[in-house]
């Protein structure tokens, strides 16, 4: 593809990936969020859902380009989409910290504007014991935090210069952890919803298909690999 086409596609992907958060902001400013029975829960699920959607999209690029070689150019956008998945995962975590756990953001911002930046830390100290208690007691928070830490590691090592410093093979080994992060995200979803709520089944099915596609490709590749013919002993 031409450089111009790549730039246009990147702009389009940026717009598409930012559309959900733009819509959420519009929903908030228009008063729609306030009418929701549980706005914090709504934001939590919204950001979590889009984390999984974008994560699945980035994981789907490789099997798609293997099935259709003409779409090989999609590999150029996998890292960008993966970074947006981390962006929404961070918003998901921020929802828990600043809305669910009781961090008084209004007081912290008021203190910052009045020249008391220490209020940011003060509010953090107030909620820290409660957050630690939540992490220790609630397994869905534990696995969700684990998934976020994996995505953090992948995001921090995504730049090309870090890949060159790590070496291609080491970088690939590390970034295969994206599958583990996706699995942890699905487990987090199942443990988060109430018993009997089967809402995560669709996301589970999508991830299962993506994982099976990778397993099938690896198996076929090994089957097609020619078996080396043993060398005949030389005659004396």
C-alpha cells in the first residue's frame, strides 16, 4: 500500500477507536448517564467491553491475513489497536479507582487548583486501605489487575526501538502473553457478573475461536514441515 493510504487508514482507525469514549462523553454531558440507574456500573462495563472488543480485533488480524494474503497490510495496525485496548483497560481501572472506590476527585481537583497538590495524595491515602482490602478479598479484581499488568508490559515494550533492543524472538515471546491477558480478561468478566448471568459467553466464544485458529495454524504448519531424511552412512 502507498504511504498516503497507510496514513489515511491510521487516521480512520484512530477515529474509530476514539468513537466509543467520545460517545460516552456525549452521553454524560447530555445527561443520559445521570438517568441511568447505576452510572458507575454502566461506565465500568462500557470500558471493560471495549477493552475486550479491541483486544479481540488486534488478535484477529493475524489469522485474517493468513487466510487472505491480500490483507497482509493489516499487520501494520495491530500494535495501534492493541494500544487502544490498553487505553480502555486503563479507563476501566480508573473507573474503579476514581468512581467506585471512593476517591474524592472533586476535592482533589479543588485542592490542586487552590495550590495544594498534596490533596491528590491525601485522597489516595484515604482509599488505599479499602482498595488493598478489595484486592485481597475479591478474586475478580485480582485477575483483572493481573490482565491489566500484562497489557501494561506489552504497551511499554511496543515501540520499535524496544523491540530492537530486546531482540525479535524475545519480543515475540513476551507479546504472546496477550493471549493470557485476553483469557484473564474473560475470567475477570465471568467472576464479575452475578451467578446465572451468562453475558460473557459471546466474548468467551470469540476468544475461543481466536485461540483455536492459532492452535490449528501451528498444527498444520508442523504437519506440512518436511521430515528430514537421515543421511546414509558413507561406504568405505
